[in-house]
C-alpha cells in the first residue's frame, strides 16, 4: 500500500535516537512512548480470529457524542473504493464508510491488528489447493439507503477495480491474483471497445461476465490464477466493498459519495479540501465484529499548512481539543508534548519502506542508479524534511521492512542506508559517461519542509555530478502527477507499506514487469526484468509458508543487488498527536494511521 508521503513530517537530532521511539508490538499501544523497536514491525498484522463475535467489544471508558476534527497536510486523490491505494484513503474508507469481506480490528491489549470477519461470516473457505475462496455474506447488513447488501453488490464492486482506464491508480492485487485479471477490463466498456484501445491485448474483454468471480446466492466465489494463501487479507481491501450498480452511473464521480455500509456516511465532500461524515443509521453493530459508532460525526480538513496542524494540536484549545492528525508532528511539537502531556502522543512502528523509485526506462545504466544511492543526503534530507530520526525515519537498505517473515538483511551499496559519498557517485557517473545526468522529481512546493528537503537534495546531487531539476507542484496534485508514466519525472519519491505480513503484498504489486504497462504506475520504477517476473510467478505458483517467505527475502536482495531500481530512504513509524478530548487513540500498525473505528470524544477530560 502506498504510504502518504506528504503526511510524513517530523525530526529531532541524532542525540534523541534512543528516546524518540515506540513500544514493541506486544505492548499496549497507548501511553507514553519509550523505545522504538523495528525488529518486529513487519509481523504486526499476522493474528487472525475467524470467530470474532459481533458487536465489537466496547472500548473502556468510551463515551458517545461529539465530532472529531481530523486535520492533515495530506490531500487524498479519491475516496472511490476501487482506487484506494494509499494508507489514508484506505483507513478512512475501511474504518468509517465502507465494509469489505474481512477487516483488521485493533486489539487494545497488545496494540496489534487482528484479521476478523466483516461482511462475510468468516475469513473465507479455500479449496484444497487454495485456487478458490468462498465467502458467505452475513445477514442484516444494509446500505445507507436501507437496501440489503448482497453478494452481487460485492461482485460488482470487485469488477469496478479492473476498469483501470476509467478508475486508474488502484492496487494491482486483484489483477495479479484472480483468473483473467490480466485480461478483464471492468464492467463499463464493451469487449470491442477495450480491444480497440491502443496497446490492448487481443484477448482482452469487458462487461458483466468476469471469470474471476462467481455469485451463488448469498455466497461469492473467487477463482485464483494460482494458489493464494493470503486471500483473507486481500478481502479486507475497500476494492472488495459492495457497490450498488444503480449508484454508479458516473464512475468518475462515485468517489465523491461512495454508498456507505460502515458506521458513517458522507454528509458532504469537497474533494481535496474537506469531508464531513454523519452517522449511518442503517449500520447495525450486531453485524460488525470490529467497528464502533461513538462520535456523532467526523470533519476532515485536508491540505492544511503543517504549522497550522501542529499549532492547533499543541495549543489544545477550542476545536483543537477534539482534533487529531495522521501527519507525524513536527519536532518542536513532539518535544513539547513529550514534556507536557505525553499521553496525547501516539507513536508506533509501521511496516513501511520509503523510496526514491528510479525510472529504469529513463535511467537505464545501473551505475547511474547506484550513483544516486551514494549521492542522496540521507540524514540531512530527513532533518530538513522535519523527520524524527529514530521514530519516523531510521536508516534502511532493504525493500521489505524489518520483522517481515523471510526478510534477508543486505546492503547493496554498503553504505548502511545512511552514508553519502559524492566522490564515489561522481566516479560511477564518469564510468557510465553520464556526468551531468538530469534527475527530475516532483515535490510539494506549498509545504515548507518539502521545499527545505528538496534544497538539500539539489545541493547533494549537484556536488555528485548530477543535474538536479526538481519539479514544483502542490500537495494536492502530487499523487496525480507522479502516477503519469509519460510525465517529465524520472524519479518518484514515495514508499510502500505491507498490506499483510508476507512478501506477496510487495513484489507482485510493486516489482512485477507485468505491471509496467498498467495505468497508474503500480510498478513505479518500471522495472522490466523477465527473470523477476519468473521468480514472482514461481513463488506464487509453487510455494507457501516458510518456503515462500524465504524466497521473497532472496528476491528482495536480488532486485536491489542486480538492478538497484530504487534508493531506500529508510524505514520507520509515526508520531501522531491528539487533542485532550479525543479518547481511544491508537495506531493501526499496518497503515500507520489512527484506528478511527475506536475513537470517541470525552468532553469531560
């Protein structure tokens, strides 16, 4: 899952490295933070409870009423479930607005996320070789208009996710794992129309009939292209949320008001700026093992200046008392809250890797790509970008985050993910005959910390022999412009977080050559190496359990050692803040987002 890059802010000096940290995954998530331990970050979602009862257990001390105000510098590009590729849109949708077949619920005793049923009665029933998964829709679930949710509604929602021309940018998992996922083009066009598109496969097809999904009364059956163990995790994605066909007459606008099945419905939406949610009176807690409906409503303010976000939470006055952010706070705010009221900080690991994706079509010589790894000013860029070193960013050299099963420690450059060496970078450029090579990347020119980080990177690249050409855009436009494969950039600054605790949530979606020509650049480095595709196919088709985990770890090392298609900009976590009236604050350690489903307003605090 792509990380919300514009929401990652905060940094203090290296002297605070041991202090600015989080509890281990087995410790309670709330309360003052003491020590960051990334060693188990990659396993945070590996617990399941297929018999979790509904309603969800009450949160100790929770009260009802009030409105929570979420303030952030981030700007979601779409709330369409089919396009929810970022951690913030997934959290808003899955916690509050739409329900999928399964869900990840927060365990307050351990701070970990637990996979439990949602729309389905269980976590799915596979056949012997796990090439078919069957889910039964539970009774009593209704849309916000009172209509019952059916298996056919879920199937239609799934089919929309394949319409990448009409709805670009969504996660690629369904296309990777379902039968005909590489051929089917969604329910909107005709087969003749999709085959007439430039570059279309001659066997592409579209329409209502899709071989990967079958509806049998109240059950829905998914047919997989190959054995797939992790379908219960994939089933938690908003892409598997039900969509009533009659509400989808204008697909491009559906994200303005997806029809709610969760505890809240969209009351009003100004894309890129504001979102207000109200109680969904048709949501029945007796059908939901993971969510609550404590507050009366939600108000999201997007695209705010980070200083305004931090000031509102630090002051803790007026509307700020019932506010929270999913941006990591600035260093001064972090230190001030640590001194005055550490209980208002929620600090946790997240299974994420931050990356400079290098477009291998345009930066073809691996020596030039490795030169970028030596030229990048890691710590100085993090400091300028307001990262909290040791909490929101730590050095890293692998694609997989620490703690992921099968992860292999490796260091393709030998720089520890931290050391810059402009002389070595220039030597590599000279060997490649590429001194003066132009590097173009987008940055949010309306966020001061992003401008400061850009300036540090420009100076470092220039001293190493590159020609840095940063491209100014806005935070609101950043995600959109970076997804254009024909755009002017040859580097994308973003990242990826585990969607479930195995490598199958990383390599098929991020590094498979089959994804190179997909709309929305799901393979941002455009790595087109047939041997990588063959290894991905071999793991997916022939391996499970520990054998698959070890194979993903070896592939991580091979990709970075042989092709070096990305500069690893570290791993880390989040440092979120809340107002004093916000109760139940915890971090979803799969996404680094607040657990919205558990929050309440305690006006008596």
